[in-house]
C-alpha cells in the first residue's frame, strides 16, 4: 500500500483538486439560478429608474424657450459725493471778529450777512473820504458854471474835475475796505459747524465755518479707459450708500473729463444726483452702477450654457422623424446678468434648449421633456427678469 501511494500519490492529489473545483462551480450556478434573476435583464431594469426610458429610450430633460429680454452694459465704480457748491468761510483781511450772524446747521440765503469784522478805523476813514468827496464835487460844479460863462479856463476845469474824481475814488476804496470786513453768503445753503467766536483775531485762511449747497449732489468717480466709449453725458446711473442700504439714488452723467490719468489709466466722470430731502452729504462714499447701451436681445438661462475650451454651446431640441432629439449648437454670448445670458448668435427666438439633464444628453440622442417647454410669454416661469 505504501508503495502504491509513493508511486501514484501526486497524481491522486491533482485529480482530487480538479474534482473539488468542479463541484464548487456547479453549486454556485445552482444557487444563482435559484434567485430567479436574469443577470442579463438587470441593467435594463435599472435603466427604467434613471434618466432614460431604457436602452436606447429618450432621456428626460427640462427645457425652456429662448425669448427676448432687456439688457444693458453695466459698469461699476466707487465715487465720493460733493456739494453742488461749497466754500470755507474765511476772512479777507486780518482783524478781530465783531459779530457772527449764523448758527451751526442753519440754512442761509444768498447775500445774507454771516460775519462782521471790527471796522471802526475803516469806517472813520470812509466818513472822511465822503466829506472830502462832497467838497470836491461842489468845487467841480462851481468851476463848471464859471467855465460855461467864460470866467474859467479849460486847464482850471480839468484840474478841478481830476480832484473830484480822486475824491470819489477814495470813497470807493474806503467802502471796499469796510465791505471786506463783512462776510456775506455767496449762495444759499447750509452752514456747517462754527469754528470761531466773536472777539477772536483771525487772518485770511482761518476757517470760521463752511457753507454747502446740497440741493443737488455731484458724484465723482473713475472709470477705466477701456470703458470710456460707454460713458457719455445723459447716461443713467444708480448709486447706493451704506448709510441708506435699502435706497437707490438715481441720476445722470453730466460731464466726462477730457483727459485720461496716465498713472491710473482712468477717466474722471461726474454725475448729478437730486437731493431734495438733503439726506446725502458731501464726502459720502457711494457705489455707482452705470447702465448704458440699453437693448432688447435674445436670452436663455445661464444654466443652459456649456462652456468649453473652444467656446460655449447649448443643446437645442429639434423635431425629427424619430421624435425629439438633442443637437449641439455653438453660441456666442454677450452680457450675463441676473442668471440670464445674452445670445448674440447661434439661436433664434422660439428655439427650445435644455436647461436640466444636460449631463445625460449626447448629440443626436432622443429626449423627452419633463413637461411642456415654457414659452416666452411666461416670463416669470422662465426667470427671464433680472434679479436685484
């Protein structure tokens, strides 16, 4: 027996191994068949729960109809509010303040007296000049009568007339010196904080207060030189300020500077904002939205676009002999705003494009809309109105 195993043992082991493998394979097939599931049928069954109706069936997608929408070219900038007119109240001459005729925050009229400086000496000089002028004018009248009667020469009348003119000039000069010591409002506006007191000695340049006309606001901001062609007199703007976050301030561009700043490559633009309720104040920081080149253009939701290295394209639903199919259409886009994309070329009004289910669509593939395609007259459903 031992000789038998020594002689045939290796061959017996190999034969036994093959027999065991055969039994395992047969048992696995028996148990799989007992579940009653056709392995080849499983993928088809799973497909009915996915995006397609089965192998080769149409893919479910959501569509929208391309329609017209209002667009404009938007430029954003940051500007600083300025008063329509603004001055610092300061004296013309060095002297002592005799009286201040305004209160901080007061509204004043054009020509109203704001500050009176001490002018006793100048007043006395003016009175003397007026007396001398009266005497000179009287002499001129007398010599004129004598000249008319032939009792005075032309030289005499010329000398007297020159003296009268000089006397009148002295009066004018004295009046100007007195006037320089009275500060009047050059325009109507609002006085700022008073920064001087009566009895204080001041010199030219010393600030006594400020005067601003805030009935309208000048808003200055810078625009890149690449956008110069899009800003012009009359273009509408919308401004916002952090002080009033829920309010819009509308106005128009009034001027565009004639020069480009070579350091910043920008141009200074000025807009005018009405400020009847006087809530805007000089120095406020404001954000500016410029709306230029208003136009009506074809639009689709931005989610319908597929951006690739060679450009943008969409899937358009086309009717064919086998039903609706998807075709890949290159498009050229313009402005994108509020979730919408302006279509310059590639589509026509009324074209149906896929907005959802794009990942499952291939060119030429049959598609089935999840519902009827929205039409251009249903703008709310299309969300074809800009947000914000």
